[in-house]
């Protein structure tokens, strides 16, 4: 028994020694890093604000757990050796942590927003009020700039519309807005939703009301969309203020059918008002609509709107030059989306003044970069130009590309205006349409009549088979919203010549003569202030 016990004890001693050796060997092995994660994958902070990123190196018993930090753009956000992030200026960048052992990485997208407390704008504004570019403002409900009041908005100011109350800014008759951004520091009206969560109709919109002449009974009418405000008067030189280098994003509100708030609405606005360099993006109704008045406008962009690009009604008679519309082929309104839609009034009667705007240097890019794409676009797309209800709209030196129908004349009085030269189209190209011309069934005139009218040699109009022939295919939008459209025609494009400014409708000093047709020649006037991807922009 003693001999057996000794053997057991010896075995236990030997096992302990082996275990110690094995354990000792394990401790001597190097434990390598297999990965690293961060406590945030995205982070939003204000200019001047700091936040801490912490790195979790795996496995937890790795021998070397040191890391280094790097920022893609130190002008937007800086990072210290301990992971402390500092917001430097508005924008988006990426901060990456890298392990010393194995060079394993993890990244955090940093969004830097404007510093300052968010302030509310609500109710009525009386007298003179000046906003501060250091603050972000939230429009709550209908905000009225009343008769005699002036709202001044400095360059770089961000104003958000509250979604729950359909925040909207209304400049009433006798009120003024002075919103003058710059080509490097525009004023932005936008959604109050987070990056990636914004959509059409997140807030109401911007509405200007003036005292210019309209063709509604009594010369006075209430605006569409729900606000209390009225418009119209006898002063065609009325001044509602200045909008310059302004972006309007994710606006538009369907108050009721045919009574919507657009991205930017002009109600009886007079020629004393200055409108220049405006971008309306993702509007839930029309991007722009004019109801009477005679305000003149230049450099307007309608981007990824839902309904019509440029809608004119109720006796509007202003001049407009350098306009572009760019459509998302997947998105259109159930009411039928057009580039131009124009009516004298809802009844199409002879109330004066007759709607008679004059457009020059327009580019309207529709949903079809090729006619074979017709099966994949929204079925709610209709016409590049739907001219109806006694309108006398005129277009010169322009390009309409990629729509199911190019020119659609609607109504015997509209056709009579065209034959009389009061509705006029000259030096204009239709590019890549499924059908270049159309009329409603049962009309007193035919598509052939419209064809002969448009192609009459005196008008110098043309048709081009497709965007490749016109060398503008890069202007058509894709499903990738981050892709920047190429707005300039390529070298050798037939659109770079052919303009003419001798018609009496466009000889006024307002119009800048060009050699090219469409909104662009060789200079890109969108550079610096336009945002082609507001869905991903931090404000």
C-alpha cells in the first residue's frame, strides 16, 4: 500500500510540474490584436464642441493595445491622441483609429453642425428684425412678416422648418425679406430632420405676397395652402425684398388638393423685388409657382422636385432667364408632373392681365436619358411644356430634354394665342422626347398643326434625337443621389450656339444676350453655393 501511495504522489508531482511548464509556455506566447471597434460609428457635434471616442481593442488580453488617431479633414474635425474630437467647422469628415499591432482599423463619421443655440421663429414679426448667422432657427407653424416689417437674414444663416407644425415663412403684402447670401456662404432653408431621414414635404415653404396686379376678381385673393395672407393690388413696381444665393430644401405641403404650399411661391410679387441664384430641392409640390405679378428672376434651380418645375398662373407677366430643372426619374406627382405648366387662370378665360411670362435660356432635364428607359420611369411624368387655359407664355433660346412629351398645347384659345404670335417659342431645342408634340383628344387642332407651327423656319427651333447627340447626358440624374450632375454641355454640343435676342419680347435690359441656348454655356454658375446632396448634409 505504501508503495502504491508513493506512486500516486509521484504522479501528482509530475502532473503539477508539467502543468507549470505548460502554463509558463502559454504566458510566453504573444497575444496579437484581432480587431478594434469604436463606441460611435457616427457622431454629431457643434463647432467648438468636443466629444470622446473610445477604442476597444480585441482581444482584451492583447499584448499591445496602443492605437493612433487620424482625421480625413482637420479643417472640419480634429482628434487628439486620446480620442477627443473637436468640431472645427460645419461639414462631414471621417476619423479613423488604427492599432499599432496589426494595423486594424475602425472609423466614425463626424458631422459638425453650426454652433449656437437653436432659436424659434413663430407667430408674427413686426418692425425690423435681423437674424444671426451664429444661430440655427426653427420655423414653428405659419410665421408672418407683417405689413411694414423687414426680416433681414445674413449670409450663412440656417433656418429649419418644423415638420410637426409644417413651419412656413410668409412675407405678407407690405412686408419685406432681405436674404442675401453669397456664392460661398448661401442662406439655407431646410428640414429639421436628421441626416438621412429627410424627405419631400418636411415643412411648408417660403411664400412672398405683394401688391402687384393679378387677374383675380376684385384684384385681391387669398394665398393657397392655408395661410391667412392675401395678395394683389395695383403696384407692379412693388418691392417684397431680396432673395439672393438662397437654398430651399424638402419643402412643400399639400394643404388640400390643388391648394398646396410650393417650395417657393410668388403671389402678386412686383418688379421691385430681386430674385437671383435660388435652388429649390426636393419640393413636395411645384418647385416654383407664380400667381400674377411681374417679378423678374434669374438663376433658378429646380432639383429633384415632385410636381412641376415652373408653374405660372393668374396673370403673371415677369421675365426669367437662366433656369434649370433636373428630375429624379423615379419620383413624380400623381397629378402629373411637367416642366412648365401655365394657365391664365383656373377657368382658362380672358381675365386680364393674361398670363404672359417670357423665358429665355432654360434647360429642363426630364426623366428619360434614353427613350428606351420609358418603362422604368414614374408613370406620372407627362410633358416638358404643358401650355393651357389661354396662356400666352413665351420661350426663347432654351432646351427641353428627356420627357414623354415635349410641347403640349391645350385648348383652342391657347392655340389661337400661338397662331397670333402672342404665345411664342423660338430658337429652342426638343431633345430625346418619346413624342415631340401633343394635344388633347378632341381638340380643334392636331399634333401635326403644332409640329408645323414649332418647326416653321421663322422660329429656328430644332429637334435632337437624344442627350448623346446634344452632349448633355451627364445632366440626367441617376438613382445615386450623391452623384453630381454635369450641367455644362460638352465641347462640340449643338447647344453652344444658335441663340438669338432680336425678338421684341427679349430686347429689354433684363436679358443678358448669349450665343448658347439653354441655361449654360461654358461657365457653371452653380459652383460654390449649390448643394446636390442635401440629404447627407449636416446643418
